[in-house]
């Protein structure tokens, strides 16, 4: 085995008194002492969350306020820790969005189970579920840690949608496109 | 001191003075622990403890300054230490285990009685010190009683009956012996100089301060001051010499087995020792209550009198107040340096501590003593 002998320079007399190093160190710490604090005082100050941050999963609406989820349950099936529970429901026929046919009646995400993997976002064919910038959740009971549908929409808000595919589909059906 | 104690019997006066020491020094020492945490935090780029605030005080405007300084954290800490459960481990030597923190407090609070913290000019311009026990052996009393403090560490280490505290206690005694010598030897030149031929011999700290009306001893005897300062760090078990505690290699050192109020007593004692040590350093080398080198207290008061035209400056009360403020300002600056060094310099290894003490400081202080002895003899003849 190759052994490399490192020649270390012997300390000079001044260095052996420790004083130059100690004084240098004192100057460094003094600079930090007088400088601003590096820390963020958390609950009052919040860090800027970068885009595409993978926080708490949320449900979003499209720019027209329609809930995008069609309760296909793909996210429920793909979710590795089985955190998502969906009760499918149907959209009443007199609704403006009747052609979408289905919407979740209940949508629960158990945040005690969620592992923030983002598979639900990845699998969603409707781009309805997103992991967004909410990163802190707390509650006093297990029940409080389950996000129900209303809270999921509240956290999710509205995201821009370039396709508006259900409107395009309705327009195509009304306009007598290929059936 | 004048007889202003309303003609109380001697014992009552002594008890009052003793209470004054405890009532003043205990909170100041405790406040030093908060100052330590704040200095540490600022050096590390943190704000430090700044959250605690009793809700019933929140309405006071400007209370946030006190809150940000962590004063209420300090009170909460003190309250917690008083009221939390104090477990007594099964394996300790009970009597000595309980005794050790008390032994730590006694020398820490005793030394302060012989340290003058101010002075005023009595009849005929004679300097009268403000001190609880004006003994002529001043510095000797400080050294004699301060070295007793180490017994508490040894006692705590042994009584805990477990290996890390024991190692801490052994280290404490070795370190004390190593640095006590250099400390004492470094002070001797000061008193050689103070005791000029023809004056009555004295070891009084007041006399040493009076002598520094001109140049301070840190200017005339820098090596003595340096050796004394380094030995002071070692004697008060401060970083980089905190061998007895040394939490990295000895868990907590001598106080590993201690908790709650007994533990905090060790810390109050450590800070009280720091305060007294800084006061002694100030009195011996930094000119005590003289504001600048070459400006003795009497001159400062005369200037103030001349500048304002008020005779108030010449009253003993003004002199006592001003001298005390000057001294305390210097003492707290030194305590800040203690903390500043603590959060800058890493701990020495045990062998380095011993080597530094015996092979560097001791020869240095002996050479220093011999040189100054010869020099002073030549000067004064």
C-alpha cells in the first residue's frame, strides 16, 4: 500500500504562542457578533417557497371555477401509503358541467399517512391534484390531520389551464363534430 | 466605612452585609448566564432566547426590548430550576453529593467581600474604599478563599461515584495546582512595586488601585497581566480551559450527575467566580476605578467640578457612585471578553493544558518575577 509521508512545516515561535490564531479567531467571531442574524424567526417570518415545491397535496379548480377532479380514483390506487380515500359522486344533469358526469362526493387525504411522494400528481389525468407550497400542518387529533375536500380546495385554489378539455369536448359535441 | 448602620450590633451588620452579597451577586451571576447565551447566539448568527413574555405584562409599551433580551427566559429558567424535581441518584454518596454545590457557593460569595468596588475621598484627600471587609491582606484573602472553590468540584466528582464526574474532579485539581502557581507569581511584581521603600507593607487591592493613578499595571507589566489573564481563564474553568466540564469527552464532567437547582448552583458559583476574578484583574492591572491611564479618580472629580461648577461632584456619594460605575463597566467588559473567547477558541486537550501550565506559563512568570524584582530594585534605589 502506498504510504505518502506528508511533510508538515514545524510551527514558528509566534504560532506556538497561539496568539495570532486566537486573535484572528476573535476578529472573525466579532464580525459575526456585529453582523445580522442568519436565522429566520419562523412563525412570523416565512421562507420563500420555490416553484414546484412538493408540499401538502391539494385539489385545484380550473380558471372558470370548475372542480377538476372527476373521481377516477387513479390517485387513490397509486398512493403507496393508501392516504387517499375518494367517494365518487355524479354531477346532476342540470349542471353547467353535466357533460363531465362525475365529481368526488368526498375526497380525504390522511396527512398522517401521506409521504409526499407526488405520485398522485403524476398519475392524475385531469391535472386536478397538485403538491403545492403548504409545508406545515398541525392538529391536536388524528381526525384533524385528515384533509377533507373543502380544505383541499381551499389550499389548492385555482391554477391556470391551457386546455379546458371538457369545454372543448362540449363545444365539439354541440357543434356536431365527430361523435 | 462610616458608621452609617444606625448603631446596629456588629453581628446584625455582618448579616446585612452578607445578605447584600447574596442579593446582589446571585442575580448578577444568573444574568451573566443569559448574557452568555445571548453572546453565544450573536456570535453564531442567531437572535438567541427572545420569546418568553408573561401575558399579563404584554400591554406595557416597549416591553418587547426586555423580551428580546431574554430577561423573561432567564426568570423562567430560574423558576424552573427551583421547582423541578431533583432526582437523587442511588449510587451517590448522599451527604457529600448535596454538600458539593453548597461548598461551591461559599468561596464564590466570600471572595467578593474583600474586593473593593469603589472609593471616595475621605478627610485630607485620603482614598476610602467601598468594601464589605476592608482587610489589609486583600489579594491574599482572595487567593486563599478562591482556591477553596475547587474543593467543590473535587467533592462533586468523587461524591457522584461514577467515572466521568470523577475524571472531571481529578482534572480540576490538576489544573488548579498547575495554574495557581503562575497566577500568584504573576501578581508578585505588582505588589513588589506597590510596596515601595518607606511605605507600610500592604497587600491591599485599594492601595494597588491608588498606585495606578498614573500608568496602569497592564502597561508597565504586560507579561504579568497576560499570565494572570490566562491563569484566570484556567482558574475559573472557562473555555479554552474547561477541563473539569469538558462535555465532549466527559459527558458533563463533575456535574454529570447533578440536576435542577443543585446544578444551577454550580453555574452561579462559576459566574460569581468570574465576576470576582474580573474585578481582581481590573483592580490589579486595569486601573480599578481610574477612568483612563494618567487620570486618577480625584482628578476626574475635580475636572467635573470645574466643568459644571457644581460642588455635588466633590461629595463622597458622587465619588463612590462614579468609581463604582467605572469599575463595574470594566468588570463587565472583561466578562464579555471571557464569553467572546469561549465561543471563539476550541478547548485545549488535557495534555496541552498541562504543558501550557507547567512548561510555558510557570517559567514565564518566574522569569518575569526575577526581571521585575531586579528592575524595581534598581529603580527604587
